[in-house]
């Protein structure tokens, strides 16, 4: 029986022109086509939309809804709104619009009130819709603020640095927020483009880490992959990574003890983001009061260092 090769889910089929598997936002570099409006879930869309888009949709929906009801009141006749200004067409529309806004939000100042059965029925329907809309909007806003999400900072580059007489591949991360993350687990996968009889294919190899889990993350954590004989980078140089379009896929899982939920994060580094012969400089130090101070601006700060020449020798098979 043929043993299936390891594929984390992005397929082994190689398509030229792909910049990277995971983009800078930690999202998979995939754009869907052929979907319809039935495939869009409004709740998920509003939760995942950026805050400017979310605010614009809420504000725009509120304005449009009140314009529609204002036109309905004008169709019935603004004279059926007691206290409305009927002097000009603009004043009539504004009176209907602001009465609609007061009814929609159930504020009801009382200066303008419905007169007649039809106008009262429309106002009652709008009040009901307004209550439902405010409940949905409040739920969406609460969902956005209460949803746990890991806000991790990653170093801008990986480094190949000396490690126990040899070399290792390293990157560094830290928690940007003051909440406590516990039981942080990391997994690193190396993606390369290899030649085969059917053409180029993408291969994935899980890299062994010096430590794949820590209990807490109050400071920085330097994740280390020792480049030993079992490593796919053993005795390979930067030319190998470039030739094979190497990308290192990082997945993080942690427990947020503020929300008591598990959070996830993703990141990736391409071959051009690997600095050979460098090490990370410390990003934290104690202050005069004896407290440790973490400087996130130093997370990507590196210093040049010599690495063993033998460790960079390329195989001659």
C-alpha cells in the first residue's frame, strides 16, 4: 500500500506565481471564486470585517433604513406627523427622517408624533424593527470585543545562528498584550518546491524543535530548530532555500486565561527573510525597581555572529 506523503492541507500540487502560503496577516493566501450570496454568512462577515468596515456598515445601514422610512412617511403624508415642519420640501423630509430616527432607536422625544392609523402602524412596525436591529448590532459589537484572539509579535526575520557546536534556525515571538497566555505550543513546517517526474511539486517537512512548548509567555520566546543530520537543512546554504523557494510555516496554539479559551495564530517566513550568521539580541532587562522590562521594538534586533564553516558545507552527492 502506498504511504501517503505529508500534506498539512495546502496541497502538494505546485502552481507557479504563488508568493507565499501564509500572508503577513496570518491568513492563508487563498481567494475564492464561484461563490454566491448564499455562501456569505452575515454574522461571520461582520465579526471578521475590519473595524472601519464594520462601523461604516452599521452607520450606513442606520442611515439607509431611516431614509426608507422617511420616504414612506412622506408617501403617506408628512401632515400626519404632528409637530413636523411643513414649510419646505427639505424641512418635510428632514422632519420625516428625524422622526424615523427617533422611532427606530425608541428615543421618542415627543415633539413629532404620528397622527392616524396608517402612520401609527408604520411607526409601530419601525419601532419593532429598531429593537431587533439594536439587539443584533449590540450582539455583533459585543462579539467583536469579547472574541479571544492571540495578538502575538513575531520577529521580522529568522536567523541561522550557532547552537551547541553547530547551527540552528531561529525566530522570536512575544505576546503584545498584557493578558497571560499559558501552555503555548508551536509547530514549524518547512515547505519547498521539489522536482518530480510529473513536474514541480510542493513538499512539506515538520521541523524538530529544541522546545515545542512553554508554560508561560511573559517575555520573548526564541524558537530553535537544531540543524542536525535529521534536518532537511543539514549542510545546506541559503542557495538551497532560494532554489527550492523555501517557506517556513508557523502555527501557534495557546490558552488564554482571561477568556479561558484556546487561541491560535499563524505566521510564515520565506527564504529571503532568513539571515545567515546572526543572533537575536536581548529584548528585556530589569529596571531599577527589579521588574523585568520587555521592549517589543527590539524583538527583531539582531547582531552579526560567526557560524561554523563546516555546518554550511553543501552535500556533494
